């Protein structure tokens, strides 16, 4: 088996894979209702929320679209805080559905400055919502969401969070940090395959929803809530992934959220220390370096494409490259979900051999 060290999809434990071999059941019957109730309750624990949590069949991007179309109307002003590729995507979705997007961009590799958000909200009081990426997977940066949230809530704005590659791996107490809509995806820290977006919705988000006029059908939270009350989803759910998630969530609760968060911090430190020990530099500002993905800058003649090819073909280790303008400039090691320090040690040992083969001279 290869050591799949990309920031999602992530490796899936055998017990979880086996759960997907279960025969199909009636998604409008009592067995599915029990599973849905169980999975939703477990997700609420891990989201640390008493608000609503919905399972939406779709990838993380679908969850982001759901967050936008359920809370906003065309013409609404939104502040989009971006530090990389996924922040830009979030802003594009809002723009596509007619929001007036006010961008607040930070250099890629750096984190968001909460004071800059305060200034932006002072300049434009009509802003309705703030869109933030908690963990920017493209640059390996985790924003200080607690500080961002306290600024956003000073102004009583809606806080809509892409936590696709952080929730369940990095601390994010949804209610304590007053996050109104939070989106994650099954293929990230949740040790399950891709196919489900999981989304929390606060009371304030429901209020916004009651007047939100962006077009929506498939993603409508009103329908999701109405059906959940009867133990169903509005549309046919991706049953096999729900079976998988039921098992992975059980494993997560057994390990306990504080232990999971501590393990991710340890593994990430091993990744950062490891790459630095090889003479490489981190791309992200280390103060905000992510505990789920480490971005490494190419330097000293390193040909990232060649390095990834040799790693994959000769060492069965799969790393990610950079996205968009970061293509060829960085590579990324994913360490979220089902991961231990040994998985990262194997990456560092292989890199030691492969770096000189891929042109790195230090
Ligand atoms: C932070 C972040 N946002 C959004 C996405 C998009 O999710 P998906 O590919 O599941 O649509 C990803 C996926 O890598 C991500 O890491």
C-alpha cells in the first residue's frame, strides 16, 4: 500500500473501508434513520456545537456553495478574507451567486491579520458576512480563527468558515468561537473517503437563512432540516460513505478529540522538524504553520516534479505539489486523519534519499 501523504483524500483505516462493503439499505427506512441520528450526534460532539449539523452528499466545495446560498442574497456585501487558493474559491462562489465581494487578501504563506478585518468592517458597515478559510490547504497556513471571530462578532456579522481541512484535526470549538456556518469534508481529517460535506448552522445563520434569496434547490438547509427530523436526507445520500463515517466517527470519539488534536500537533511538528533537518525551508509563516498540511518551499535546485515522481515510483510515497501560482514552487505533505509520526518519519527518510536525485544541492 502506498503512503498517501496528500492533504486529502487521506488514508482510510481497514475497519472503515470494510463498512463500505455493507449492502445497500432503504434510505427512507428505520435502519438509515438510526445511522443518520447516530452520525449527526457524533458530528455535533466533534464540531463542539449544539446547533444543527447536516450531511450533504457532495464534496467540500458543495458544502461551501451551500453555506453561501443559504445565508445570502444577491447584492449582499461580503468580506472575503483570503490567504490562498481555497479562500479565492470561496469568494468566487459568492460572486457567482451575485454577492458583492469585498476582497481582503494576504500574501500566500502568511496568515490573516484580525486587525485588518476590523478596519475593513469599519470602512464598510453594510457588510453582512465574513468568509474565512480556517486552514488554507494550498499554503499550509492556519488562521487564528478565535481572534478573527471576536472581531467579526464585535460588528455582529455572520461568520462563514471553510474548515474543510481543519475540523476534527485542529481545535475549532464551533459554538465557543461563534462560527455561524462551518463546512468540512469527509475525505480530510475524518478518515473516510470523499463524498460528504458536513455543515453546521447556528441560530444566527438560520435568521440569515430566513431572508436569504440566493437560488438554491439541492443545498437548501430548510429541506435538510425538515428531512433530518424524520431521519432522512432530502435526496438519496451517498450511503456507503455514511456507513464509513459511522465507523470512523466511533474511532475518533474513542481516541477523544483532545488526543486527536494533540496527535496532529505532534505529527505536524515531526514534519516541520524533519523537512528543516534536510535543509529545506517551510513555505508558511511558522507561527501559523498548519497541523494538517506542511508546505515546503523549493530551493537549491530542487525539481519538485522529479522528486514527487521518484518518491511515488520508487518509495510508494505520494506528496502534493503546489496549486496555481505555487506550481513548481512548493510541495505539500498531508498529515491529517489516520496518521502517525511513523508515517512522517518514512516520508523524511525517503526525502533524504530522493532530494539529491531531484537536483537538491545544499
Ligand atoms: C480548505 C479547502 N477548501 C475547499 C476544498 C475543496 O474541497 P473539495 O475538493 O472536497 O470540493 C479543499 C480541498 O482540498 C480544501 O482543503
